C-alpha cells in the first residue's frame, strides 16, 4: 500500500496519467488492502467455500471497483 501511495504522490502533479498508471496505483492501494482482508476473514470464519487465491483475487477486483467508484464520485463533484 505504501508503494501505491508513493506512486500516487509522484503522479499527483501530472494532469494526465495513463490508464496503466491509474490501475497500478489503485491496485497497489485499495485493491491490496481488500485482497489481504477478505482471505483473512475467510480464514477466521473457517470458511471452506473457495480457495485462498480465489478470495484474494476477488478482493483485488472488489478493491479496484471501489476505487473506481470513489474516483468517479470525486470527478462528478468537482466537475
């Protein structure tokens, strides 16, 4: 997550970043956090529904979706 935050700070003065740069930032921030939390909760609850890797991937995709939605709301507010 720290890498993602540093990458975001580095790019904060750029008016335009590439799609790849954007997804790298959110993948290293919110997506990383959620992808670690979901399997941890699954382990605590002793769920055997899916594998650890599947839950980690689900968490990463969920984190990307949350970041996208948040960024779109911010853009809408300042536009």
